[in-house]
C-alpha cells in the first residue's frame, strides 16, 4: 500500500476543466487535491460496488451443481415449440 504522503501529479485536459474543478473545490471549501481525491474515491467505490453485483462466489460443491445445471441438456418446452411454429401477426396479415 502507498503512504499518505505519496504525491500524485495530474495534467488538466483543458482550461475549462481546471476552472470548473477549482471552483467546485472552492464551493465545497476544500483544496483541489482533497476535492479530486474525495470524488475519485466515491467514483471508485461506486464502480467496484456495481462490478460486485455481477459476481458471485460458490464453494466447490455448489459450483459443481451450478456447472452441471448449465451443462445439462435442455428439456424442450411444448409451449415454446408451439409459439415458435405459430405465424406471427405480421405473417398472418401478409
């Protein structure tokens, strides 16, 4: 892990970007560094939270059951077969 004294350099992409960030930091009564760090941290937390919604962990036994269920042959559904063989409303009116 890095120390709390580690420096981070950044280059503004535009004068407008710099001005907006400096003004927002001033409104929040924070230094530019504190403002950027706080908001970068919030964004990072949100990204990691969103990523975790799509991840799940299973123990070995549960993984085997899950994997077997995915690999099992499908069971034809009569209702789905009928639906797929029925002409659509666009075909019926043609």
